[in-house]
C-alpha cells in the first residue's frame, strides 16, 4: 500500500509538535494524565484527517490508503492490516465532517492555557491542523469545492477557539489598506527593482476580512486562494496538477468594492506565485478600442504589456461588445482572447461590470466562456454596511457623527433607490464629503471653536434626501 508522503509529513509534524506541548501541560496540571493526553494527540490528528476525507463524501482509495499508512502504526487495532474497503465497511470516516464545526476539547484546553499563561500553543495547533487539511485536499488530482469550503469552515472554527491568525505567519506561507469606498487604486506598477517583498498571505486575508460586507465575495476569494495553495502543494511534490483558468468575472453595480478586491487578489496571486509582480492595471473600452482600422489590437497589447506580471481589470467589459457594424469592439474582444491564451502564465484578467450585461459579454466570443469560468457577484451594500463605510471614512478623517447626524445619515441611505444609478460605496463617500463641506461652512462662523465642534458632524451638516450632494450652504 502507498500513502501520500506530504500527508504523512503533515501528520508527523502535528504529532511531533503537539506531543511535547501536551506533555509539558500535563506536568503543570496534576489532574491531567500525561500518557493519555499524548495518545490523544494522535487521535486528534486522526480526527482532523478523517473529517477532511469525509467532507465531500467521496472517500477515495488514495485518501484512505494515506490514512492507513500514516495512522496504522500509531493506533491500536487492525488498521495496519486494513484496506480502503475495510475502512468504508467499518464506517471509520463516514460522518466525521461534522467534527470540523466544533472546537475540540484539546484545542479548547490549549486556548484557555494560552489565555492564562500568555503562550501560543493553540496557534501551533492551528498551523499543524491546517497543514493536515491542505495535505488531504492535495492527495487527489481534483480538489472538490466541498473540500475547499470545509477548509474555510475549519478555519472559522479555529478562529472561534482563539487559535486563528494574528501572531506569526504559519510555516510554509510565503512572506511578502483600508477599504476604499469608491474602489479606486493607483494601478501604476513599480519598477522591477523597486518591488517590495510579497505580503504574507494571512495579512492579505485579514485585510480582505476587514472589508465592510461582501460575505459571499470573501468566501469565493478564499475558495480561489485555497485551491491555488492545494495545487502548489501538489506541484511541490511532482504530482499532476489540473490546469485551471485564474481569470474571473466580477459582476455587480458600481461602488461595490470590485476594484478593492481586485487589488487584494492581485497581491494574493503574487504571494502564491501565480503572477510575478502583483500589481493591478485598470482599463475600459476607451483604453482598448480605437476609431480607425489597425489601431485597436495595439491598444489591447499595450494594456497587457502594462499588466505583465500582474492583474488586468477591464471595467465595464460588456461595453466592448456594444458597438455597431463598423465598431472595433469585437476586434478588441478577439485580441483579448488571444492575449489571454498567449500570456496565460503572466497576466490574470478580471472582467467587471453590471451582472446582466456581463452575461452578454461572456457570450460575445466562444473563447470567453472557457477562459472566464468563474463569476463572483458583488451585491449592493445594505444601509447598515453603508453606515459602517461612512463612519469608517469619518474615523480616518478625524470626524464623528452625533446621535442626530447618525439618524439622518441612516434615513438618507434608506431613501436611496437601489437601482443601477446607485453608487454604493461611492455614494457613501460623496455623502461624507458633502457633510464635511457643510460642517466647515458652519464651524467657521463659531468664535473660539472647540476641538469637539471641529470634529463632530450634526444633523445640520447632513444634506436632505432631495438636496444635491454638491450643494454647500452659504454663510
């Protein structure tokens, strides 16, 4: 029987690093049986591995052989003489996936000890358990979406137990902003010799999690990230890796964070080795379509050259397919498809725009659908989320709303129709800037103005619902 060496190494690391920790813990807690606790480390590793093997309900031979090879010598019983069919008949892994949703007794013990003593043992558990999770997902050539979602479920469970990221970067992770309500970012790439180190993956994920709202978007980005990590593990072990497109469609209304997430994803791709530089270049129809014969293809090549080693974001990509008979938008699409293929190892393309229109864009060329297999939908922000963006802008700028201003801002957002003209985060920024301008006109008339007056927004500073945001009252 043949097991997966990477899986065995992950199990070995879990047992070898956690055993001395629980041994030391047992020596300080008289009521804890050291030998029993050391045996629990092996059973804990088995529980992690079995849960991930079970998470997609498939239980392949390769996964079960790896489980038997790694744990047969460690656990009492007949595992050492068992085969995959024996494991299936005995139900050793069936139903184990539910284990991923509740912090184990061992993890809880380590987390509570850390809180009392200032140690980081739960962090060690986190790192080694996640290594087993990724090792299981890397055993088979095709990583299922259920496996990737299970990794995120388990990561959330570990975080609830107080063992999540926040201290050091986990071993094996390559080393390397606050949310922009409008999604704008400077896309100019630094010169090659000026590139800073790639940012740690957990730092980028923490920034992603810190964005307001976008729960579904964050989940999809994490699935993309976890899949690449699994594929990297397989590549390191000279195992076959299925070729999958990294290009994405971002669908949603303006101001929903598409550019902000694209910027983060570019850096994630760099950290994971997908692209070399990790910068973001933005373009749209005006940057890709010319008005004369022979000029469109060079424009498209130019933006690809600028994005070389990074990510190209094509905003309102559907506009490329909207021209008439004599329009050169179709030439831009055809050139785009060709360059996506020619530079598939150097540039990742994200096509962005309104949800319905993007479906039409993908159908404009037979090659687009296969090259953009995944669409991530960016929903409109709720009123509560817009308030968080508004307050975040205030905190960053040194302003706060009093109770009357808070109520008026909420009412203002509630009154806005959530149609295609709604700017989401951009609207929140516009409202904030209008409020700051109105507040300035008010406080300049106050003699001996206090710091509190300078930094407080009142209901008087918030425009009425039917008032243009650009209008600033006179003195």
